[in-house]
């Protein structure tokens, strides 16, 4: 009898422990993507800390209408900035950033039930692998870092005299994934200049053409000049999804400084290219596309209007969704972690 009681005790304990332990995702990233493309109808969530990634959502919305990849597509952009006055780059520790973003991911998974998550944010992309969610995700989650690295490589691979200036947020520069990725491809460290642009993303949202935004761009361009040697072929890479919105200011700043830039590189329009590979196209004659914008922080009218003007030429449907966005201040919890 005692042996039987012991057996049942351990059996129940095992079941309790197993039920409380997160189940592994099991599938590889490639297998998750393969499963994604077997769907007839899908929900694609694009997320960013701010509104820079809206440009990625706009690109997906318009391209997917005529690609014939799916029958119906719901595109949701979720602004994962915790609060209008609190972003990931202002948090004190990496642990705080990871914990807050993990809460956002878990809330996206629970509340939106996506089939695919696109992290259209370099800062959040460098944090993703450290989150507990990354270990158990059952759907494909794609960040933008690799797109940026591949784009730089495609331009510089055939020139030993080329150099890239990587403009990014403080967190993205500190994590160094662009530099590491390029060095893994054989580029020497002296060919890669990284420049952290504090406060620039927020200023772009408040007013991309404001004097403050222009002053910051000129300041950060100025700080890179000592790294540029005469005769070098210079590339500029925007590795914050916001920076492409002020491409004209960056171009003018380098021109005013007397630096000829071979090409300004923006990975945003390329991030979702994998969805539109030829083998997935033309499976359906018509595709119904909806778009929705959800934001944890409230979006002041000025920010809505500024981003609207920047994306309306790409996707009027996405731009209109900005003025019909859903404000969800309690979508995920962050105050106990980083306030």
C-alpha cells in the first residue's frame, strides 16, 4: 500500500510540474514559416516601439493585395512603446527592457492571436532573443536586423574601399548586432561606423521637419565625420525604422558637410520580402486586406498627422487607420518593472 501511495504521489507531482512548465515551441524557425504559408487566412502583427514600423505595415498592406499569397489578410500594427513618456532606450537596465518587451509579446500573442509577428524595430529586434517568449513561441517571429545586415552586405561586398555608417538607437548600437553580423560576413571592424542617435526617433514622431529634428540629424552626422577618410566609398544605413522618414535631411546634412554618399540604405521596404517569394505568389485570385493600428501610448493628433503625411503615398488605407487607431493603455504591464 505504501508503495502504491508513493507511486501516486510522484505521478501527481509529475503531472503538476509538467502542466506548469511552458511547453517548448518544438518547431524550427523554418518549420514555423512553412506552417504559416499553409494558411488560407492570416493575421500579421507588425510591432515597434513607436510609429517607425508603420512604414513596414503600409508596405505589407499594399503589396499583399495583389500578390495572391493568401485569401484574407488582417494586418495589425501594434505600438509597443510602454508610455508616451517612457521608451525602451530610456530604461535603466537591459533586464528591464527585456522584461517589458516580453510582456508586450505575451500580450500580443494572447490578445491578437497572430500567425506572424514582424518586429519592425531594431531596438526590439536585438532584445527579442533574450525574452522568455522567444523560447516558447509557436509562430514565426521575424526581426529587422538581418534585413539591415543583408542590405549593407549586398552593397559593400564587392568593394574593399567601402565603409558604412550605421545610424541607430543607443540600445541597438550597444548590442552591436549589425557590426557582429557584418564581421561574421568578413568585413573588418574599421569599415563599420556605428552612431547612436539619442532622442532622434521621438523627435521625428513629434515633427520630422522641425528645427529640433534637423539639428539632431546634423549633430549625429557631424559626429561621424572623423571616421570618414578621403577616397572611401561611403554608405549610410538607417537602422532605426524612424530614420527613413527623414532621409531628405540626412542627405542634405552629408551634402552640406561635403561628403559624397554612395547610397542611403533603408531596410524597411525589404523586411517583408520573404512573404512575397515567387513560390508563394498567385495562389489566390483576390486578397481581402484589413488594417488596424493599436497603441499602448496615446497618440497626440500632431504625431498622427506627421506620420500620416509620411506614409499616405505608400498606403492610404494604412494612413487612414492612424486616425482610427485603438488606444489600449493597459495592453501589457510595465510600470512594476521600469517606471
